[in-house]
């Protein structure tokens, strides 16, 4: 996987083994190859892409159109504050 590895996938997989409801993996999914690997090699049902989508609202469209570069999100944690959710790299 390129970039930072998804960090809660292991736990999501363990939870999925114990429950009969959909499980969402969160945390560190910034790369389509990582997402595809999880999709193909686990029983996880859904993915959360919160920060990457704050950084790039068109990320899924970009990936589906063939530009599979990882998200520009660097997980700086500065995407919320002052009552707004906005990426510090996309201020206008």
C-alpha cells in the first residue's frame, strides 16, 4: 500500500467476525490501492474517508476517472476549528 496504512482495519476485521451487521473501517484510508486491498482481502462492508473528503471533495470522482494518486490529505488534524470544517490547504 502506498502512503500511510489504514490504522483501524485490523480492529474492524475483528469486530466483523463477531457481529452480523455492516462494519465501517475508519482511519488512514487515503489511497485507492489500500481501499481496494481491504475490499478484496477482508469482510469489511464500508469505508469512511472523512478527512480525505474534507481535503478533496471530488476524491472519489477523481479516482473513478482514472487519477488514482493518493489523497492530498496529510492527516494534520487541522481540518476543524472555529465552528467550521475546512482543510487548511483549501482555504478561500
